[in-house]
C-alpha cells in the first residue's frame, strides 16, 4: 500500500514518526510493529489496523469516531 501511494520509507518516517530502519524491518518481517505504530501506519495509508494485521481483505478504513 505504501508503494501504491508513491510513498518511500523516508516519507513514511516523516508521516508516522517511525524510524526508517525500523519501518524497513517491519516491512521485511524482521520486526513486529507496536499497536501505536500499527495505528499510525493505518491512518497514513487510509486503511484499517485489521487489514494491516491480515485479519480482513477489506482495505477501506472504518469510520472514524467523532471527537
């Protein structure tokens, strides 16, 4: 999804605050993401945490709660 949006790992670092080297390890399966990292990635990629975790095939995010 990152590449589909045209984002580099450096761009993801800027948008999520996750260090590029950590992000690379997450993408390559050498490191697991934390719940907070998963949340940040889902928001940036406009998808759900369930999709990123492989729990659903539905890419569309859930409606955001109103604050």
